[in-house]
């Protein structure tokens, strides 16, 4: 900057200097705005038309004549966030026919010679062996009618003597829906099809019609409502167990709710709560809106660690209860990833530092809590210190409203919660588990579009809790639901623990399925 003595005394020259400075300043502002607009447009295009994963094949850059950047992409950290290994568009398959699973039923079909006479001498040929080949066949699922025959008895002597014949009828086992049409297996099939396989009821209606059986979708809605009410005590038990966890993962997503008299659906919310390894259940809860009353009510009385996003509705839980906030490094990383379009250099620096944290987590994945904590204290804490120094330095020089400033501000505001995971061996570095748990809700609403009302959405949340917890324990949800729906109606509340998915798997999974 020029000093006062260096400035000319000519008024016209001073005017020209002022005008030039204004033009340069306006050009800098215009460039910054243009950069921000380009970044916003690129982010929108990537969201709607780009790949869902935050990964790319560096070799594809050669298609556009661009040079691959020096630092390699950390594929392992991306796989950690996605929750599954990344594959190419054309996965390689093993050549040749694969061995069919041994658990499938084998049906022998024998093929014999029509003419066993020897073409040379005419004598009958003897059998010396057989060639066996296997073919996979599909037998469509079928509906069957169970006829409950309840025999009645009376006393002939009393009836002959003119007294009360004391008629008695054999009792029928309790059914999921009293005097209802569906058996436990059919009810479990409808529930698993809609909420597990995301199949709308109108499609199920067409599937049943192919077997010349008409079951209206409104009827199936009523069946699911009865099933949800039936398992409510079991969901309450699972909720109680999850609240006893040392750490809970939680997140929420939108569920469209049909609004009578309006062409548009209103937005309800489904929340998921994941218990720890000692309480391995996933419980869903529904609220008509996203107010803080929902998580505050569900988490009432809970003490421990709560891992969630930066939603302000959890602040009351952190401040009024003995609950420690644990933030998500995947959320922080995603903001730096989105800032690449406007500030690639800084974004890559941040992503490289975060990748070091995930490298430690991969190494500690199979270790016990004590070893994991020691590894984090030894290797992750120094990296966290470097990230904090980098954030403090870069915050002073980035444009205030740029995507990079947004990413840095988010990490700075969440810093204490972002570092909490390194203080305990049982905590996770991110909240991806709960995000994956909500994928079933997102997939479902793309198929059945909306819930009819708040009660239906609450019912979906209960049944999702059972299906998600089953899948967490690698249990067939339909088999589990069939067993639970057949027995839970006649089971005392104090014995409901046998229907918890882990207990059911350990004690009852080997039992034959009761079709009565």
C-alpha cells in the first residue's frame, strides 16, 4: 500500500487511483460470487445427476485430458462410510456353474432306457452306474386354507334324563387377529413384503390375484395395524433395553403423511435409535414433526453417550440430562468433499487428514475396547490436534460465505463432540450405522410413497423395529414374525424376553415353524 507521501498531488490522478481500486475491488467481489455460484450449481448437479458415492475412478480423468492428482483416493475410508465394499460397474464372475446350496431340497427324477437290449447280441444290458446333473427349479409360493375343526361333545345320559347336556367345544389356539382371516405366516409375509422388501400393498394385491385369491389392500392395511398393536409390548421392552446402552446412535428422516382434503402430503419424521453391542436392537419411533419433543421424550431418563448429527433438537437432551454428545466425522468429511468444486486444494488437505483418522479406525476395528482406546490416544489424538491447527489457520483466510468456510465452521462448532470418540474405546468415529438404518425408510417411501395417517406411520415404526433388529442378527424376518405373531398373544408380559431377536435366535430358531 502506498504511503501518503507517495500519492500524487494532482486531483485527477487521485481520482483515477480511486476508480482503479474500486474496479479491482468489484472485480474481486464478482470473481468470488461467480466462484460461489459455480460451486452451488456444481453441488446441485452432483446431487441430482452425479454418483451417490463420494468415490470416483481416477483413471476416468484421462477421458477428459486431465492429469490425475498426486494424492491417491482413500478407497478404504469411502468403503467404511458406505458400509460395503466398492465394486466396479462390471464385476467379474467366476466361470462355470456354481455349486447349488446343500440346504435346498433335492427331488430325484429318474430317467431310464426304454430299450435295454444290447444292439450287438440282443441280451439285456445291466445297470453299471448313473450320471447325475442338477437343475434349479422354482416352485411358486401358494396359499392354503387351514380348516379349524373344533369338535363338540355333550353328555347323552344327562340329555336323555332331561338335564343340561353340558356341551363343550374344543378350544382353538390363539390367533394374531381374533376371528380374522390371516394366519401368522400370511400376516408375516404381508409385513415383510411391504416393510422389508418395500412392496406396496397394491402390488401384493395383484400377486394374490394371480392365485385367484382377492385380498383388498385396505384389508391388508387393517391386518398390519392389528399386528403393530399386538407387538407393542415387545417394542416397549426393546426400547427399555436400548435405553440401557452405553452409547446410542440416532438419526431421523422424512416420511410423507397423507393429509385429508389436500393434494400435498405433510412431513412426518421417523427416528431410529441403535443400541450398543450389549443391547443389540434397532428401534424406530415416529413423530408428526421434527420438534425436539420427539427425541427428548424417547431419550427421557437416558444417561450415556448419544451420537447424532448437529441437529439442535438434541441440545436439550445434552444440557438437561447426563448425556454426552458424540458428533459424526462422516458429516464433517462430507462438507469438505462438497467444497472441492470451489477450493480443491484445501478440500484435499482436509480429506487427507480425515483419512488418517479412518486409517486408525480400520486398524483398530477388530481390537478390544482397551486396545482400541490406546491406539486412538497414541495415533488419532495427534492427528486431531493437527486438524484443529489447520482449521484455526484456514478460517482466517477463506472467504466468509464460501463452501470451504461453511465446512470449517461446522467442524469448529462441533469440535468438542468430534473429538469425544477418541476418549472411549466403545464409541464410533461416525454415525453411519444410523444413516444405514434409515435407508429402509427412504427406499420404502419411493415405493409406497406415503403413510395414510399418523397411526399408520407409528405402526410402520414398530414393525420396522422388529425387521431391522432381525436383520441385525441375520435372522429371516418372515420366519421370525411368523413365530412371534403365532405366540405373543398368549404370552405373559414378563415372558416377552423370549421374543427378543437375539434370544429367539439362540433358543427357538432351530424349532420347526408352527403353521397352525
